[in-house]
């Protein structure tokens, strides 16, 4: 949702589906044209959560790109900041590494891709 300085709704969109999509954090890019959100999703009930990062156009509210990453167990993201190179640093937790839950930090490019 984008609201004007006078409190009017400029646009309102839903992102995701009915499979437990959750946004947990967002940041505005330095040039203020894209809101980047992170969270987690799963394809259907009972499947593990994957972490999700997506970019939304500030002017229109349309999704510009959407990436889902993760292993074979629950992987969730909880925070995002823009990096100096225009990519993003994401922090979260993972159960996909064969041990009890671990914290992780992932670096993406400006489109949410992990190299």
C-alpha cells in the first residue's frame, strides 16, 4: 500500500498466495524507486518454508522481480538492507544444514539473485 502525504491511498496490492506467504522486513532502495521485501513462503501446506525476496515498484505497486531460495527444510528471512553495490544483505534462519537451526546472512545482487 502506498499512501500520499495527505493520507490518500495511491495504490494497494496483495503479493503472494494462500500458502503462508509472510513479509517480515522491507527497505527502500537508495534511489527510492523500489521497495524490497523479504519473508518466507511455501508452495503448499506441509512443505518447508523457503525464503523470499521481491522488489515492488514504488510508483505502481507492481512486482518487478520475485526470488525464492532455500534448502530442503525451513529457511526464513527476517531482515534486509541495501548493500553499497546495489545488491541486498538478508538475515534469517535455516533448518536445512543438517544441524539444529542456524542463523545466516545472504548477499544478493540488485535483482535478488544469489550467485
